[in-house]
C-alpha cells in the first residue's frame, strides 16, 4: 500500500510525514484493475469525488477505493455509467433515510 507524503515545514527544513490511507490515482486505478483514464472518466461523470491536495493532486481514501470497486463490479454486471450514477444516488438516499429512521427510533425509545 502506497502512502502519500506531505511536506511539513519545521524550524530548519521541510520534513515529510505520511498521511495514512491516502492514495494516488495510479494506485487507486491499479487496486480495481482499471486505467487512470477510466478513473478520471468516473470523476468526470460524477461517480467519484476524490479529495485534492492544495496543489490539486487527486488523493483517494478507503471510501473512494470502495466506491471504485463497487463501480467496477456494476460494470462487470453490465450496468452502464448512467445506470451506475442512478444506483449510487439511490444507495446514498437509502442510507440517509436509514440514518434518519434510526435516529427517530432512538428518540422514540428514549421517551
């Protein structure tokens, strides 16, 4: 697993410190077996939104890698990118509804 190193300025010289769980686009692409261009296409289509460094470099966290894996599995099942976008949006809405329902149930149980 490749770690991302950021520069941290100390009193006398810059020092590199690892940022755990942050991966380059090449590492992210390799982890799911797609090309870097494919990962960029997924971002262009709004399927994934990696964080960026102050210099604009894409950085992929564990949640991004999981989403890339999910996209790859859906493509393997024959779903096109438009369909994947709809599926991911519905899953996100479903998760938000589950959290709201759990919160509501918790409140009712406390009364």
